[in-house]
C-alpha cells in the first residue's frame, strides 16, 4: 500500500482521533505500515514531535494495551529509557477509532517521539567491530535492567498481557501462529517442525516460572527496536510484551546476528553486559540455543499469520533453512 493510499484509508480517522489529545496536531506523516499504522505528528504550538499509532485490530484488547502502558511507565520510573506515553485530554491512554474505508475498529495512542537512529541500521553500516561489541554489551545491560525491574515489580490490579509460556510459544495454537502450516513447507518439513515443536513444548513445560526467570518481558528486544541517540539507547515497540522466560529476551537479541562471522564475540559481549548488571547461572544460559530455535520457529509463525506484510523473501528463507537444519539435528540426536 503506497503512502497516498494509506493516507486516504487511515488519515481521516487518525486526524479525528488526534483531537482527543492535548496537542495541536500538524504534519501527520506515515512512518510504517506493519502490525500497526504508525505516524509521526508535530505539535504546532512548540514543534514537539510525537509518534501516533493506530493499533492493529484483534491483537490486543483495550485492557492489554493499557497494561502495556503501565509497564512502560514502571520501566521509566526505574530509570530505563522508553518513550513517554501521552494521555488524552480526559485522562485515557487510548481512544477507539473506526476506519470507514475498511470497517476496522482500532485503538489510537500517542507517545513522545524518540530521536535518533535504529541500532540495527547503525550496526549494519559500521565496520568497527569494537563498536558492535560495545553496543551489544550495552544492550545486554539494558536487558538485565528490564529483567531486574520486572522481577521485582507487582503489576497493578487488572493487568492483562498474553503468556509466552509452553503453550504460548510451542503449543498447538501458539501466540504467533501455527509455524508448521506455512505455505512454503513440504510435508516432510512440517513433520520435522511438529516433532521439534513437541520437544520444545516438553522442555518449556519443565521450566520454573519463578519471578527470577519468568516475568513480563519485552519479547522483541532486538537492535531493530532500540533507538540510538549519542550514548543513549531507548527501547521502543512493546507491542509483543507479555509474560515469559528471560532467556527468550536474550535469545531474541542474539538470533538476528547468529549467522554473522563474529556471532560468538557478539554473544560474549551481550552476556558480559547482562551479567555485570544481573547475575545469571550457567544452567539458565545453557538453554539459550533452544530458545533461539523457539524464537525462529515462532518467527515462521509470524510470517504465516501475516502474509500481507511485505518482507524480503531472503530473510524468511534464511531463517526457515536454519530452523529446518536445527530440527533435523534434533531428530537425528533422538534417533542415535
């Protein structure tokens, strides 16, 4: 969908919804059309930029969206850099929006704009390996700080978010879709994935859910959701946040880079930063390879669930190939 079509489809409803917020909205510009429709908007009174989202229908209820905001505010209170949520003039976090062109019912929310560049873009354009490792060390420290906060935090009454537990990740109806049903898979590949799904489900079912290892997590904490501005790293995009194991957050930060020649150095740097802030036993970290596999199996489910979202096929094929290789190795190890 081109920008003109997006504006024609979503622009009128977005402009109407912005009237509920305490700004003078100017220069509404599309940033991205993915799970959510995301705009940048400027306050005409002082030039302050904001991010304005029309959240995708059917993914989160209003209670779940309000709960997301509750955690973001708690993270900010703990000293973690996150976008600042902006409430409506009458004290609500979101306003309901009807999109006449599609008939969709969405919720609209406003937050401060985070200046800077995505860490993933910065890393992709540098040849300074010391900078890469230092960035992952910093990301590890931020991840640990978020886990510290979440482990000690008592969510408010009515807090609602999905669970990325054994069923949420590897059940027969996983949160991000039935990855073994992706249209590109052969019958043999589906069998491989289903076998691995059962093994990973059994593994997760036996893990502790003690708050020291299982709490609210970001669940999409990779460099593409970190904004760099000088020495400051800001965590963005809490759309997938829910209850889950800390190892899943760690694996998510690392999986996008696991095929790089310096993957071992990146992992070592990340864990150095994490462990400097938050002690974690080797036994817990020994599960990271399994959580990496779980992450990319879940990603295949995301592609299956969202075929309308345009992504370069090479990315999907790389992940699918890696997952199938890992699943084959698992099956072979069981048979040996």
